[in-house]
């Protein structure tokens, strides 16, 4: 099995066996029919993926890498908060009549801030620091901006990334690592999707900054499985698993703003049957 499969299976088993149920509590999410969407959850899940050894795609079912890449570029490259700039429809439930999700996600990354070196947004600041001051302990982004929460149609789930550079003995290049902090995650619908897209982001940042990829550490404050997802998860984690696929990123791209979803692909990606029509709590 892929290492991502192993992590996913063990995480799901732990949540199901030792998690806390929110059934009967006052919860915000609900199903389309208006029924409260309860969860069984685990606090403080931490998963580590060594991107230098394997690209973290589960094989239990297919993760749509190009669509995941499209969303991460929508947020980090286009710095958009409008669903019309996105090829998929995953944000449609939270968009207004103009397609906006409010001052959330890409909007926050596009806001320019004053630094000693001049005005930069958070993404450009990360790239500048990685190129000019790679051993800084301050290379991070944060889109959970309290003053703007009332103008966000959905509070950010994956809200902060901290980049950290190391160097392995004997290597001529530096190694780029990252921590993704997430306040909340729907394990069935979003776990490997988020892992894959931030793994892509680390690969992209490493390439444009002439570094090697290292670890992606995923920290989830509230890792949960929705009540209607429990039987799906139980079936999913009993499936056969396969070796991890081979990841390819277009080596010709040296400018982060030139990447497209067509610049990523995986080879030898064998998976179980896709799960269709997963109910999504809103």
C-alpha cells in the first residue's frame, strides 16, 4: 500500500474507535434535508508525509489530482475568491449570486502588506523569503483574519502554512518542509484532497526556489467523520491497497505564477472504485 493509505486507514480506525460523538449537541452543519450533521471526531491529529520518498495519494479510491491542483492554484496563485475562476463546483454552495465567497481564502492571500522590503502579499513574501532568507523561522501564511470573518461565507478550514528549510548532510540543495494547520476537516470528503494539493504546493515552491522537497506535516484540530459517512468509511478502509503512484511536475517551470493544473500528473496510479455522490454537510 502507499504510505498515505496506511496513514488514512489508521487515522480513520482511531477516530471510529476512540472518537467523541457530537450527536444530540448543538451543531452548525446540516444536511441538505435540514437534518443536523453530527460527527465522530478526534482532537489534534498529526500526520507526517515525506514527499522525498512518496507522493501522498491514497489508492483506496482515486483523488482527482488535477482538480485538487486547480483549487490550490485558485487560492495561492490567482488569489481568487470567485468560483468563476475555478473549474470545479466544490465551492458553489458558499458562493453568492456573483460567485464570490466573500473575503476568504484567496482574497486574504492577495492582500498586500507593508514589509521593510516593500509592499507584498503573503504568497510573494513566502517566495521572497525562501529565495533570500531561507533559514528564517517566520515564513508563513495565515488567512484566518478575525476582522474579516463576518464577510466570509465560510471560515477557512486550512488556514495557515508554515514553511521551514533544512539541509541534509552532503546535499548541495536545501530542503523545503511545510506544516499545514487545519482547524477542521471532513475526513471522507477532504482529507486526501487537502494533503495532495498542499503536497503539490510544496513541490512547486521547492522547484521555483531551487530546493528539494522534504516533509509535509498536517495538523488537524478537529478531524471528523460525519454520521452519514461512517458506513462509507468502514467499507473504504477495508479495500485492497496499491503502491503509490509516481508524481511528475513540469521541470520547465521556474516561476510560480506560470504553473497550471496541466503541469502536474501521476503515473501508475492504480486505485479502488471511486465513491460517487458523497453527501456534503453545509
